[in-house]
């Protein structure tokens, strides 16, 4: 059960890294807003980016919130998922 929880958390975190990365790419290229993927990406990434955007200044019009969100997700993977996987492995070996 611990390994399943760790795998699920890891999957969700990696998925959000991909969503934020796609949003960054969409901001650089011209994409039709009528494409159904564009609003989906914006709706999924906005809850993570909005709180940072309101607190961080945008020097020169650059938005650093996606970079900080990706760093926070990578930190969460290292501090939350990796210990869960280790604990699950130890429990599996003990059984």
C-alpha cells in the first residue's frame, strides 16, 4: 500500500511538471485558444502558479513562477516520495 501511494504521488507530481512545462511552451508559441487542450492546461496549472505570481515581482516582464513551481515539485519528490518508496521497499524485504 505504501509503494502504491508513493507511485501515485510520484505520477501526479511528474504529471504536474509536464503540465507546467507545456504551459510555458504555450506561452512562447501562438496557439489557438479554441483548441481544447489549451484551456485544460491553463486550468490545471493556474492553482499552482497564481499564488506565486501574486507574491513575486516580474522583473522585465519575466514570470519566474513556473520555474519555482517545478523546483518545489522536484523538492517534494525528493523529500516525500523517495522516503515513501524506501519505506515500502524495507517493508517488502522484511515480509
